[in-house]
């Protein structure tokens, strides 16, 4: 094992709780990752089962690092919301079977160390600020199109949560009055046009009528089987109807970001998540072009739009950053 006696209690666990997986990593004080683990999140099985799986992921990462819990100073968690930041309670995470579950305190009791909990997209944005594509920026907007469209804000090195912790809900900006029904119950939300789920919905319809052969071959008409990689392969095959769906989603995302640029005036917009990773630079350029078309020229002039760099570990780095700040405040 690499861990010597002098290094005791110098490891920080970061956890990214997703609908299908739990990613865990162990970071040293200088930000090096020395152990990783990934487990299925056992979605829908209830709060205690999911939380116990998170603890198991930390233990597995410790084992791979050649360390024990004695080396652990704390754990930081990025989790889907809505959640109550002050109390550490997951208010409602339907995909995970959690409602009013005290995740922070439950994991803290099981691990025997302090635990920090925040929204996963906030932590993804903060992770990119600390160790990824947003290093050196002062006003960062993070946008992560996936199952929904998540957003996060970092202002002068701190996550901006707003009065009740819901700041950054980019996905629920209205981009078309009376438009497509969103999962939140409103119509015309950005999420209903620019998320991976929205793209998949339209591609399944195209597959059913023979206009998306790559999607049909890979996923049939099963909505949940239309993953980011399938979408990217269909775009790479230059299937016209598929490309139009993806191009339209990029334009809508750019419009939503333009509204944020006008309001918030960031110096950097970081686009993250599996969809952005798979679609690559062309997609990012399309989003940026739409943003510049629709934002005030003065507001957009100094804004850079970049792809995230940390992939699945963005939220892990952000959660550890939040944990270390919490520990410093308590010291």
C-alpha cells in the first residue's frame, strides 16, 4: 500500500450519485486520485439501500488505494435534487426511490466521518472550476444536458445557490410559450427541447418510420436504449433527419444559454455530460453560435464556451472541494 503512517487521515472521498451508477474516488490533499470505484446505484430500491451502496463504493475505493477508513477525513456527495442543502436531506429523487431521506447524516453515521452534500450539477460545475475546463474563471455557468438539462453557477470561487438553493435551474427556462410538455409540468421548458431525453424521444419517432436506421438498429424504438453513443453514431452516419433533430436541440440550448448570458454575464460557459462528450466539438460550436446569435452582443462578447474536461469525475472533484471548505470552516 502506498499509504504510510504519516499520511493517516489525509484522504477525501468524492461520490457522484446517479440514476444508474455511483462513482466514487479518493483524493489526496493535493487533488490526486488514488482510488476509484463504480457500483450500480440500485435505483428505486429506497434511500437506505442506495446510501449503503454508496458506503460500499467508498470502501471499495479505499481497498483499491491500499488504505482503510482510518485514512478518511470525510466524504463529499453530489446528488440529484431537489435537496435541502442546509439539512442534507434529499427532498425527492424519484429515479432512486428517495423522498425526504437524510442522506448526508446517514452516510456520515455509516462512515464515521463528516459528510458534505450538494446538487450534482452544482458540484460538476464547481469541479470544472477547481480542476477542469473552468480553472481561472471568475463567473462560470455550467450546463449539463442529459436526462434533463442541469445548470450550475460559480461566482468568485463559490457555488451560487440563491435564496432557497435552486439557483441554476437552466433546464426550466421557458423557450417556447405553450410548447412541449416538460417533466416538471410546465410547457416549453428548455429541457423539453435540448435534453438527451428530448432528442431520444424524437429519434424513436424517426426510427419507427425508417428515418433513423442507426438508431433503429441499435435501440429499436426503446426510448431508454437511445444513449448518447447511439445518437453520436447516427450523427456520424450523416442521417439527415437525425442531424436536424440534434442541430435543433443545439440551437435551443444556445437560446437558453443566451438568456443566462444576458442575465448573469459569465466569463465562461462549460458544457458537460455524456451527450456533449459523445457529440464533440461540432455540437459545442453549434451551441455557441446560437448563443451569440440570440444574446446581447455586449454580454456575449467576452464569453468563452468550452467542453468540460473531467468527464464523470467533475462532480467528484467538486464534492471534495465543498467538503474541504466545510472542514476548514469547522477547524
